[in-house]
């Protein structure tokens, strides 16, 4: 069995897919298998994948679902390595990525790891400094920091023991956006992480990214925070989940043009079971009122009118 199973899902993007595969082939650590779940790509991509005639590469021919979690779970079911590493078809790894991460896992005796990354454009050029990831890389127990987005884990930076991923149930196929963050939160609840500050992969920013649907993405993030409100191991983590969900709901309302429609915002916030919790209700209602209801300071005229009305 190989040490590492690399999961690389794809749907078309043949030009970028070739670069992603090349970055796998260039790894200094060689004991790996590459599993490519193809989500019903066109013939151009399928022809490229058929040309990868290597015993280290397995292609899973799937019917198109448009669900990244379903494709990744199919690959996890075929994986045989002790560790699993993830790479998207539009991203690339540095040559020593697996070598350095596996060494860090052995040294720290931790069961999952991530690294720093940079962001590149569609042609592979680094984006300006202002567009580069700004959150630090941390080690240890990071659940609440991940929950509050004080730190983030990019998909191609993760390496984890396969048994840990299986223990948390893999990817949530009902979480259409933010599914990778969902997985990392579940891993962070179970154990400490080994974080490497080295930039060992590049995440590509381009117009073809599937999360361009902001309304659907925000709805999924609301679902994620609602779920972790109930899973959170502490009161502070539950409160953080409530705040983050309320923030996503308000962004969604603004995106839908509902800033002046309090009824619409109210219904948006009410969606889901977490609303039934009184603490969450209070937090969401307070955020709603502060965002949309003005709080003018009373003047002397206001007080005199109030007294007149009371006397009448």
C-alpha cells in the first residue's frame, strides 16, 4: 500500500488539470497513489486522463453531479494509503510539499497537517500582496480559531491520516459550499494540527471557480455554522457559531437586496433549527436591529412631544 493517497477531483479544466498532475508527478516523496474522480468531464479531459498510463494513477469515471464532496468521497472509498492529501484541479503543489509535511507529522506525532499557501492567477502569476492569504498558520488545538475564520486551511495544503477522515465521516455531501472547511472543523475537534509556515502550494484565483455563486455559498455557510452550533464542545464555541451564522445571514440578506425588507431578513435568519435556541435568537435579533434600524438620540423636542401625548 502507498503511504499517501492523493485525491484530485476534476470536471473539465484540462489545461489547469495538466499542471496540477505535473505538480504531483514532480514530488520528491514518491510513495503515493493518485486517485482522480472525474465528475463527468467532456471528451477532451477524458482523453487526457486516459493517457495517464501509470500504475500509480487511478481514474474514477463518475456521472456528473456538480457536488465536489460526492466526488471526493468516492475517491476516499478507493484510497489505500495511510495518509490522504487533497489537490484541486486548478491548484499546484511545490515539489517538496509531501516530503516536508509527512516529516512534520512524524516529528509532532499529530494526525493532520496543513501549510501556508499563496494565490496565483489563471496564468500562474502571483497575485498582489493585498490578495494573498493574510491569516497565520497555527499548530495545536485550533477549532475555535478555525470557526471564527481567524485562521483558514486551503484545500491543497491538507494531509491527514485516512483513519481520521473516516472517523469524522468524510465530506458532508449536503454541504455544497464550505465543505472543506466543514471537514477541517471536524478534524480540529478531534486533535491538534501540525501547521507549517512554509508556502508549499499555490491556489489559483480565476472566473471558473465554482463558488462564484455567492447567494448559494452564503446559504451553505449559514448551514455550516448552524450545524457546529450543536456540535461545538464549549459555550464560547457555540456563541461564536451563532455570531458567524448571523453575520452570514445579514450578508445574504444584503446580497438579495433585502436591506429594507425586515420581514425578508427575519425569515432568512429564522431558517434552520438553531433559531429555536433562545441565546441564538437574541444574538441574531440584536445583529438585525443594529444593522437595519436607526438608533437616533432623543432630543428635547422628542421628550416634550412624549409628555404631551401622555397628558392627552
